[in-house]
C-alpha cells in the first residue's frame, strides 16, 4: 500500500501567526476560515510548506525559510505568478489562490495555493513499501515524460513569454552558481572549484532551439502522483523556474537521479528513490528524454556536471545557514558530507566522461 504525503505538527521555531494568517485568508477569500488548523510538511530544504485546514477546505502555504535569504531566491510573488499562468493551461500545476507581500502578516511574503493530495516519493523508496521493478521503470519513464512536457509548455498561452532571459542563460548560470559557492563556502572542496573552471572553458554556445520553460529543480519529490502511481497530479516547487536552456534543466534532474553504484553518502542522503532497481539509469534518462521531446542532447556530461555542481551549491547554501546558527533543523547538519560526495562524483564524471557507473 502506498502512503499519501502527510503533514505533521509544526517544528519548534517555525510556527506561524495563526490569527494574522486567518485574518489575511478571510480577507482574500471573502469568507470565514475559522477554525484554522496549521500543520507542516516535514520534507524540503528550501521554502517552508504548511498545510492549512479550514473545515472541509485544505490549502498549502509557501513562505521563505527563516534566516538570511538571497535577494534572487525565495521570490513568492514570482512563484505565485508562474503558477497562475501555468494553471491556466495545464492540469498538473496547482492553482494559486492568494498572495501576501506584506511582511507584517507572517514576517515574510507568502502565497497560498490549492492542496493537491496524492503520493510523493522521497529518497530511498519514499516510505511507500516495496514496488516492483516494472513499477519503478514505468514511474521513471513517467517522470522523464513530465519533464519533457514542462519544456513543451506554450509559454505565450500561459502568459510566461517574458519570463527569464534566455540569451546568455548558460553563462549566467555557471557564473552565478560560482558566486553563490564562494559566498557560502565553509571549507575547501577542490573538485567543485575544478568543475567550475571546466564548465567555464567547455561551455557550448546559445542554441535558440533549446529555449523552453524550465523547472530548475525537477525530481521525484516535486511530483504529486495518483495513488495508483499511474498519473502525475501536480508538479510542485516552481521557485527557480524560468525560461532558459532545457538541457541545463535536464542536467539538474540527472544530478538528483541516484543510481545503485553511486557514493554511499549520496544514497544515504536519499536524494531520490531512483536508486531502486528498475529505474532508468541516467544514460537511459537522456535517451528517453531525446525520444519524447524530439530534441537531441549533445555532450550530456557537460549538463550532468553542471547539475552536480548546482546541487552541491544548493546543499552548501543550506548547510551555511545551519553552520551559522540561522536554523536549528538537524536534517541540515550532514549536508556538508553530501557536498563533498557530490564533489567526488564530479571528479569521477570528469575523468570518465560518463553519466552512469553501471
């Protein structure tokens, strides 16, 4: 039996002002939401996600994490706008219902969207119990097909044609992630430095044919699946979405796509349940993506290494908050070891020019 993703009691120090939130919601929805119950989804390492229960209605609230926030990240109004456009043209985007940019309400901007109930597969097997190799194969194909569907969204119809700056996107991404790494580094990880040098010297030129809407954090645990695991009901977490080079988006997903032969530390961190037998390998992911999207991916190693470095920097940014006492969430204490393991994975891929160890 699979388990529907559950919310729990709010973690200490991450409570919301229930009265202020209730007043805001009643004004935005023009009806009573009393009594209002507030729970928290325990997973996730970036924005905070809460479940709001008001009678028979359920909503999800997204707000930035506590502590220092980069100016370019955790933009609630931007994510709200992306969801508003997407939900008008596709079925798998949750419908946003209210945006609050007044920090006096909850201490930070936030937005509220419909709650889409379903199965979310997280690291290991996601606590879902054993699935057959055939089920994992089908799920991993569905995951890749959904990524291709995102890249195929009609941006003009969704009102997102002005989102992002596709020209020079690749250069800005590599340079931007390097700056973030340098700002939040707490110890040396030489392989990451080497990878940045290699990316800058090996970067392909812009290709207008590769410009698409990209999610930028696409992995299993941002998919809400039907309980029979046959359908994607929703794609979550559009914080980093933009218009850019689709191959960079694929590279990020490849970095999260764990395989049985990967670093034990990465498998223990539970980046993705893709290490379960039956899932596509990273090389098979690329072939499936090319088949479904109709777009060739030349030199996939470049995009994979980019993805590894990006995920390493994301982990480092979160660890930086823990290291400097900006959060007490003990889940973050071991992230530095994951960053080092990602560095070793980078070194292996650079030396072998491969995606998969098997």
